[in-house]
C-alpha cells in the first residue's frame, strides 16, 4: 500500500521523538507514524491506529495523507470499506494536483466506485495523470483506446500510451504491447 499510496517511503521506525513530533501536529511525522502502525515498524501493527494518524495529517491538508486515507477506505484497511469516502479524500488530494489521486479518481469513475460510472470523466482523470508521466494512467488510457471505452477505438493511440507506460517499466503495458504485436503479425 505504501509504495502505491505515496506514504513516506524512506526507512522509518517508531520512536518517542516521532510520536512527540506527530502529537505536535507535524504532518510528515504523522504520516511516518501512520506507516509504523500500518506495517508494524517498531510497534505492534495496528491499522486503526495507522488511520488515526493519517487522518490527522489529512485533515491538515496533507495531500499524501489524503491520498493514503482514500486507499484505506478503498481497501477497508483500518476502517470500513467506503468508496464514497475514498472518492472524497482523493478529490481533496487532487485539488492539490496530487497525481496518484488523479489516477485513483479515474478508477472511481471507470468502475463506478463512490460515484456514478462515467467513462468520459475517467478518461479526463487518466489523461491528467498520464500527461504527468504516471505510468498506470498511461496504461489505462492505452486500454481505453484499445477497447474503445469512453473514447473512439484507436489502436494507434493505444500503442502510444502503452509504449509510454512500458518505457517506465510498467509490466502490464509491456505485456499489452507484446500481445498487440503478436496479434498484428498473424
């Protein structure tokens, strides 16, 4: 979850100093403390406690925490699964141009999670993130163009988006390109 969600990725361990900073309102410390509880780094794993610290940072406007909180609601980790809450927190992060949230909002619109399904709105969100080099959105756009979901079917555009994602090492895009090239050679 942390690599995808954007939570602090550096090594962090629970410490009294970290708790003191988090208690004082330091959003970076709150996110790190949430990570400690989420993964059990130096403390007993406790997803509810993790969400508590994430929420404190999110309520202060920290986009990383807002996005991570959305992921917790999406997956039901430390809180009850709630797509509308996930959508709400990702919208707040998107207002700060947090790219992973733009992608996740695209997924919400695509799947109808927490919002009415709207492929055209999904395309807008994916495009916004893809133009900022977000590989997962580039791949999803490739899929949309390949299958004609929310856009006119266009294999050339599908290949363009798959290629951009593949150049970043996005495995699904690499596979999609191989499958597409194999089908073209038949």
